[in-house]
C-alpha cells in the first residue's frame, strides 16, 4: 500500500514563476548553471546550485556554499516572493513537449515507503551526490526538487485529474526556452481523500528519475530524527516531494556513451576485438531503430553492431538490456571500463542532445568512439525494479523534465 499526502506548497508569485523556475540541478554543470542564472537574481538555480555565487576556486561541497543556498532561499521567499499555501493540496503538473503530453500529481510520499521498497528503485546512487543533496536539504530545510515517480495509471485518478484541468484555471502556464510548456493547477481539497484512497491501492510506485533526491531525503530524515527528541513520524521530514505520472504517458530517450581512449588500441585493433562479440556493418543511420542493435561512431563513420553467438546474457532481467550487452561484452572486455560510474574514460550524453554531440566529440578528437542505444522501455524499468535489480548507470533519460522551484516542500 503506497502512501501519498497533500502538502502546503511553497510557491512563487504567478507573475514571476517563469523567472524563478529553473532546470533540475543535475542536468547542468557549474558553468552552464552560472550562465542560466546570470542577470536573474530570483533564478532558483541560486538555491539549488548556489556555487554560482562564488568563483571557480570555491569547493562546490563546502559549508559556505550550502549556507549560501539557505540565505538565497530566504531571500527568494522575501523578494520573489514565494508564499506557502494555506491548505494542504495536491498539485497537477502538466508538461507538453513536441508530441509528448505528461500529466502528473505533485504530492509528498513516505520516506519509509522508500526505505521498505514500496517505492522501487532501478539505479544505484553515488555517495558523493547523496552527501551533496543531503547537506542541501538539512541546511535549507527544504526539498527543492521533485523526484519523478511512475505507476500503472488508475482510471479514477486520471478522470479526476482531467476534470480538475477542465474546470479550473491553472496557477502557472508558461513555455521555457527549450520549448516545454509547464502548467500547474492546485487540486480542490475535496480531491484529497479520493487521491489518497486510490493511490493506496498501488502495491508499488517506481522511481523513474531522481534516485539521488530520494536517497538524500531518506538520509535527511535520519538526521532530523536524531535531532528531534519528540519525533512522532508525522513531521514533514518523513515525506519527500515527487510528481507521480502514469507509466503510459512517459517518454524515455536513450542515454548514449562517448569513450575518450581506446585502451591503447589502434582503430584497426579495436575493430578486430569488437568483432569477437558483434557483427559490424556500415550504417546510414546513427541510432538503432530496434532493440538488439547498437550504433557506433568511429573514424567519422557510423556503424551498426549486432551481438553474435558469443554474446550470452546472464540470467538477470537487466542482463538482456542493450546497455548491459554493450557494457558486458564491449566496454569492459575491450576498453577496460569495468565500472562506468567511476571510470573517467567514459562520458554519458542524454538523447535530448542528439547524435550530433557524439559526432562533434569524435570528429574533434575529444573522444575516440561513441555509441548510441535504443531507448529502454518503461516496462523494462518496472520489470527490473520488481526483480530487485538495478540497471547499469545512465540507462534512461526522461524528457521533458520538471522545473525546480515551482512547488517546494518545506521540512
């Protein structure tokens, strides 16, 4: 049984919501964040990436950066302004991008459900990133960005969401420079009991994106619990903010790979080693059009790889994914990349950036080879989560993405 709760959202004045709203903290680097926040004193990046206020010599994980996040949060509350709703509510968050329409419910969810695998994971987290967001939550006392959850849609919930959209004006409705339209409604309070009852029927919810945010909320709960001698379990730090989308609405893009060096191999030797496990054909297309194919860009040419009879996947559900076949039968044995989470010889490029970015890197000699993958399906994600397995890192790229700062959960 999954727990979902309405909450009193801390939200920007509608007149400035488009200025406050920012890209998620983890989709831009320090320089990109600074450029986006430049000339915008109320950009929420000044909270989520407060290192933009310091010179490049300042450690992004230093105490002064987290303290700056807290002071900027308080400043935005006063200057934007940000206002806390009087009543606990659910919020509808609709994203429209090209031909994709996703409509989810912003709410808070139980940290205990996360800890006890009612909320399922499919990705391992990195300690350093957990440390960062845990420190951020504990210092600011807010959860600044939403976890992206999914579930198998419930008709009564979908109907109630649609009724709210049809009968109520949105509180925010704007289009960002990346051509995504973000629209938010506050659901009427009579919806609270219905939503809570219906979602409780779900055996599991699934993290689609935001594993580090969820893990950090869990760690922040432990910190807050230890500091609170009168802990009851009802405090806001026992819940984390997320937006819950029906699985049938989601669009997953591939997460492609670029490799900087060929493990001391010449291009010719590299090709011969790849042939041990894959057939290689010249290709006029850069991306696979079906599962079981992997694109490879080398020597300014695209090739398509197909696993041969030597590729025998393991018994695990995730072993059969194309991303696993690439990792287990090429990246590790040929290029020596045993742990792509920590190996500096590999980089990951989300599908939103297109294959042009891969070509650019190889053509400029910044990388030696690049690989494109067919996107993982939502069913793959759910099946792997249900099996208690994890996907290889950077297997899924969800688009469009939520904006930070439109609804904030204070703890």
